[in-house]
C-alpha cells in the first residue's frame, strides 16, 4: 500500500477526528497496528496558525512517519498556503477535508459542504496539488457519499479529483445529512473504487475484524479507515490486521497489558497538553477505555472529578490493576457498540469558523 511514492506498513488507517487524533493518540494507534494516521484538521486561516490549539494539532514531535496533516477551508489560495505551511512543519502528506458534517463548518461552505459546489472543490484540489507538487508531497481527499440521499456525487467528484492529481480518496459511507447516524452504505464506495486507478479507502462503521473483511470484499477498497471503534481501544488495529492475515482472532488482550498501554498514552498526552488541559482532555480517552468494563461507569464518574494528572493516572492505574486481579482478559466489544459522536468527539472544529464564502451550488457533469 502506497500513497503516491510513500510506502505504508499496512492498509489500516486512523480517521482524522478533531479533539481525538492528536499526536499522542496517533502514536498510540500506530504502535498498536495502524499503518497510517491523519491529523486533526487544521484551519487554513493564517492568523490562527500560531494559536495554541493549532500549534498542538500541528505537533509531530517524535511521530512515526509518514506524517499526514488534514487541512480545511474554502479559499483555494488559503488552502494552498496552509498546505505549504504544514509541509514546512514536517507534513509528508496533505489531506483535504471535504467530509466534516458539522454545521459550524458546513455553514461557511467548508467540509462536506464543498461537495455541493464541485467547481470550488476542484479549484481547491488543484491549488493544493500545485502547492505540494514541488515538494513531492502527495495530496489525498476525504469526503462523504454526498450532501444528502438525493445528492450523492462522490463518484463524479472522485473522478475529477483523480484527474486533478489527487493520490488517494477516502469515502465515508454516509451523506452529510446523516452525520454519524444510521448505517454506512458501501455501494458508493464500491462504485468509486471501480472507477478510479488511485487507491480508494473505505470508512464508516468498521468496528470488528469480521466487518473489516466484509467491507474490503464488498467494496474492493485498497484500505480501511477506522474512527470511533478505535476510541479507547486502539488495539483494534492489531486485531484486524491479524484476522485479515490469518483468518483467526488474536487472543483477547490481557487487562494488565491494556493498563500499561493506557498509562503510557496518558503520560504522552499530559506532555502535550500540560496539567490543566491534559487532565480535562484525557477524560474522554479514559471514559472510552473503561465504558465496557465492570464498574467502568461508576469509575468514570469519580475520575471526572479529579483535577491533577497525578491523581488521574493513579486512579486509572489502581482501577485497572484491581480489575486485572479479578479479570485476566479485556472484554470483547460487541459490533456496533462504538461510542456515539458528541460535541467533544465529532470532527467539528477548525479552531474557529473558517472564513465565510458565498458560492453558488454548481454541478460538474458526470
């Protein structure tokens, strides 16, 4: 599996999720079997590049290569400048966001709203590709099946993107109208894969080794992108990789091993965010990890009252240490039980609303 000239270790990808796929989480997933991870989306607004939030999102210190950064915006020139800025900061792959369904983003014609204006979407793609080409940095595109059920234009846009120089396309099998509700459909992804020569990635509702195999077979996709199912359980990547390679399931993860992985992730998390922000932003990761465990909900309620990194990491260590004495293995997660998106987990923010644009909705012809 390659993206342009850049080789990957496997075809299992971490989805870019704002407030989730920061550098510590990407590292955690890569360590536990993901072959590729894309950053949280970074705004194209130059005045925000030095903000604390953006600087954290653009932090790649010690990150396992390749380093991929997702950018979001509505203006072709600003998007090209954002691509160049992130390349200067170490990005080896640039991903264009045309998949975010959040109102805050779509109301200013960014994210999946760009799928309603194909000429603008293509202008952005062309500008970013032109900015990246001199640096030999491949450009990828993440999008949805379309704006709504009756306006699914992923195939048209994917063909145009390939012609414009996009190196890989990821399709989330939902429309913008769906958000994260209902079920992903894979017919559109299969159609995109059949029409393109570049790699196509399937995304949406992949939450078990069996589902991963099913989606690959049905769509013919070159790779899979996993989001919510990896929250609190990033070892899903090694489980899927083993199953796809052997047809057999890995033995269940020992609680003691999962405890060690989580504690190491928390220390890395604190190192990026500091004491105050680190404690608060770590709560969701801990909550996702313990939600299915005996006593997990009660522990999460108590843990959310803690105010220091020291207290938080001691509480997590003690809780999982005691659990390991009673339960040797981490419980299996039932397919379909991935956490629902909420304001803290959905990819909904580019720091502040992106510069508004008033563009007519015009279609390319198929």
